[in-house]
C-alpha cells in the first residue's frame, strides 16, 4: 500500500514506559521492512532511554509532554520543527490527542497509522488498532495494514550503553553483591494500586528464595519507602534494596544481573523481559491476552480460579482486589522454582 524503504520516516508515540517498550518489536520490524530508510522516533522525554540506543533507529526526538511542552502552542511548535525535517512518511502508533495533533500539523507526503477520531480526515491511510490481540502485536499489525507482508521481530528490546552498565556494576559493588551470587529480583511496587501484591507475601517468597541460596533484590520506586519497609520488616533474611536511584538504562542493566524476576504486570516487567530475564508474572485485573508477558521465558500466576471478570479491554479496574489477595505464596514459590530449575525453558 505504501513504499517505506529508502524513505525518511517519522514514528510518533507518546505513551508510558510499559507501552513504549511494547513498541520495540515494531521498531525492529520496520527496520527489516525498510533497511535503507532513515527512521526517527518521537517519544516522551521521560522515557527516551527505552529507545535511545536502539540500533534500528537513526534518530530519537523528544518532547516533555507534561512539562515545558504541555500546551497547544508547544505542540504546534514541535510540529513546525518536524515539518522542517521533510519526512516522507509519518506513522502514528497511538490515537491519543497529543500525537494526533502533532502529526496533523506536520507536513509530510504520507500521514499514516492510527489517530484520534477528530483528525481522521487528515490521514492518508488510517489504521484501526486491533485491540483484540496482544498490545505488542497490535503495533506490529500497523505495518501489516500498511502492506508489509513479512513481519520479523526479536520481541521486546531495550539496549543499554557502557554508562548504564557501569552504573549497574557500581550499584552491585556498593551492595556487596559478588559475581558468583545468585539473585532473584522482586518488583514489589506498582503505579496502579490494583496490581499490588501484599508486602508480607513478597517477604515470604523472598525468604524462601534466600533459603534456596539466592539473594533477594527488592526493586521499588523512589516514593515507595513505606512499601519497602513493610516487606523488609516481614523478612527473616536481609535483602538488597534497589530503590528509585536508576535511569531507565541503568535499571535495565541492573535487572539484567538477576537470575529471575518476580513482578506484577507493567513497565518494570517489560524492562526485565527486554533483558531476557526469566519472569514470574503476578496477574490480577489485567487481560493476559492483551498484556501478558511478551516472551516464552515466563510463567503467569493468577488467583485460582482467576478473578478477571471486572477487567475488560485495556482497562485495569478491580472491584474487590480478590484478583491479587487470593494469589498465594505457594503458587509463586512453585513458579519461581520451576523457572529457576529449568533456566526459564518451560
């Protein structure tokens, strides 16, 4: 439907960390489909490290969508600057208002992909996102709708640089972690309260892993001191605390040191997947079909029977929190042991 190879292409996506990581298969697939294209990615400045060192991109441009660029005038100015770059094709991957507005004002030969309903008349090729499939596949499907017949990708990929690796090495040295130590990472926090598992349950699983010879590493946000304290207070073995001191790149490099990662669904889970770490994923009010771990190297643990009746589409609401409270320590330990014993090959 449209020739992409050899063209100057702008891809736009201004959503959150988890969603941006889920677009990395699209980046690889686009490069494979258009090896001689010049590909630029417009992303939120806060999450730029997700794609900054991606070898399949030629350039990354950012806006501070909730800061200095949080106005119509700033977005219009961004569109003017993009117009000056003379892109042949603009591909928008999400129908949010900001992306749609910027793309609608950016001068280009082809304006394709998805968009907000208001701007649809301005699109040369409009693609309706298929929200019945996994979110990563949903973005890949945009290429299919644009005429790419063979979609190739490597799954989720976040690339780090030497500075990120040095930061991670320094962190482990400060924490007294030796090269021969075996580590299990725990993502104990979440920006969405309905995805939180009880701190005392994380503590029991972490202690169980310590008894099996693994050091437990608690990953949490900078504002989650109370949560970290609750988990550590319930533990019998001293964990390593990895809290809120990382850039996106250094977080990826730090997680890469773990032998296993136990986590709820979200951005940190996708970061771990991008580093090829075996995953035990704790799922409550999220649609596994749409947001499950995008890897074969994972086990999903849910309450038995699953309590997902209140989740629909891409929403994560929960009426009574039973999705997470009925998920047991024994289930998670069993899944963790299986992943560790098989090296993630389940």
